C-alpha cells in the first residue's frame, strides 16, 4: 500500500477521544474550552456536536439539537481554545406560542465588533432630530 500525505491526518483523527455526552438540566451550566465540531448520528439523522474540554482535560460533547443553542453559538463563533460558558435556561414559550429550549452562551474571546460599529451619534446627526423619541 502506498502512503498518502493525508494519512497522518487521518490517523490522528482516528485517535481522537470520544467525548462524553454533555446534558444540562434546567439551571445547570458548563464552562470549558471549545475544541472542535464533530458529527454524530441519531435515529432522526445526522447532527452536529460541539466538543469542549473541562478544566481537567476531559472532553464533553454537546449535541446541537436546539435552535436557540445553535443561534447563540453562531453569534459568538467559537474558535478552538476559546473559553465558553453555556447555561440551560429551561423550556420557554415564544411569541408564536411554540415551546423551545432556551440557552445562555458566553465567550471569553474578544467580541468581533466595537462601538464604532454602532450607527448614529456623529456630528451630522442621526436624522431623528425632528422626530419625538420613541422612549
């Protein structure tokens, strides 16, 4: 058999530890270091798994089943090495009347925006000078 350049990468991926499932109950939180995204399979099909390491180096896989969790993680766009905190807030009912699983997610990484990204407040004004304040 001939050895391909990518074989070392493949061999390394075969040696990756399988993370333990991370299941948060209402009010529980997890703080750890983001490692990578994996894919897993359920009876319902393929799903993404976010893999984190705790402070002891143990790996935990958080299955990305809930839209609110995915949305929160996409907002912070974690990169390997970022410290991430996740808290399960419980089941909520949205404005549409549909139930959903709610999460809070925070990152120690610097935000990708700053106050210069917020429009308005310049010398020319914001165009609302003649309008009554909505507040």
